[in-house]
């Protein structure tokens, strides 16, 4: 497997950088992993471990990935991040900020009924991606509703990702390679055949339960939430030192801003994020 170095100024060693669960946000100077592969992204289920030797990378980064893992899988995954990181390297993590969400929920609750739309949005941030049984859930329904695009509060919460719903511009869609497209097509065919098999045995209710369970295992669902205390504790338990809260605009990683992973053209991609960094001794 090829590790992609960061091409930096002459006289410096290139940084080896890993972006885990990159989704549609990758950079050619990084090694990129995701469940969905493409020409620049390797297809990998990171709960099965990271396919690299010990101490391979100077930087490991993942954004809005950790909350999609069951709590019992979070620590083993974080230990894998620690394993592939070189001594003195940096781990950078972004997750939805549970503390911020909870405080805003209480604030908007206190402002009802005048702030009913903002309150509804915070309820969706709290629960929708944990309980939905179809892609997009009630959050997407809310965002597609006429008039929502004029909500300054929702735009502030969504940041750069709002364009995907309001301007019909997908945020940096990748061109999938033929092998990845074939894998997805075969998966859909197998799923359809399995659903019909369940229907023949257990009827429509059984098929609905099967489809809901399959969706919940697809990676879209939030399996857990983190605040600054619980994320710091998890990082410490995994062996990282000096975990600390930072912002989308700041990083220990040299030249991090130029990769456009957290901020694009001055706009924060995910303003609802808790951002933390830690090092490997």
C-alpha cells in the first residue's frame, strides 16, 4: 500500500498524513481512507483496523467519524490511530460537540415559542441522526422545507455544508472508480435479494425490520456523542498526551489550513464541531 507524503518546502522531510473516514473531503497530499472508495480514496472499514505498519504517519486526522462507531469500538479504533502514528506525531479529531448542542437546545427552549424553528433544529441535531431509519431522516426534510434556506441560525450551524441542500451543489463529490462503483452495485443487488428473502419468510414487518437494521449498520447513524471531557478521556485512554481543545482555524499540524479540510475559502465546513488535538509521546 502506498503512503502519500506531503510535498513541502525544500530541506524539510515530507510529512506522512492519514485522513481516516474522509468522505467527500480528501486531499492528494494525504493518504485517504473511507468506506466508499474512489480513485483517490482507498475503500476500508476502519473498524477492522488500519492497514499500515506501526509508526507510519506524522499526522492522523478524522472528522465526524468517531460518533459513528459504537462506544465499545471507539477505544480500539483510537488505539489503532495511536499505533500508526509516529512518536511526536499529532492526532486531530472533530466530532459534533454535545456540550454546545445541549446548551443551544436549552437556550432555544427558553426562547420558545418565538424561536420554534430554531428549537426544532436543535432537537434534530440532538436526536435525528441517532434514531433515523432512512437516509437523510427528518433533518433533510427540514432543510428541504420552503423558507429554511433563509434561516440565519441553521446556516450558522451548518456552515459550508448548507450549499449541498440549498444550492444543489454537492460538497466536493469524488469521481468513483469503476471497481468501487461495481462493489456498490453488487451490494445493492445482494441487499435487494436478501430483503425479498426476509419478506418471504417473515412478511412485510420482517422486511421493514431487516431494512431498518441494515440501514443502521450502514455508517450514517450516530452511535454515540462526545463532549470535551469524554473525548479527552478517550484520547488519554488510547495513549495520547496533552489532548486539548482547539478551533477549525488553529492546529499543531504545519500548514494544516492549506489542505481545506476544516475551512474552505474562510468558511468552516462543520461549525457544530468540537476540535481536539493530542500527541504521541
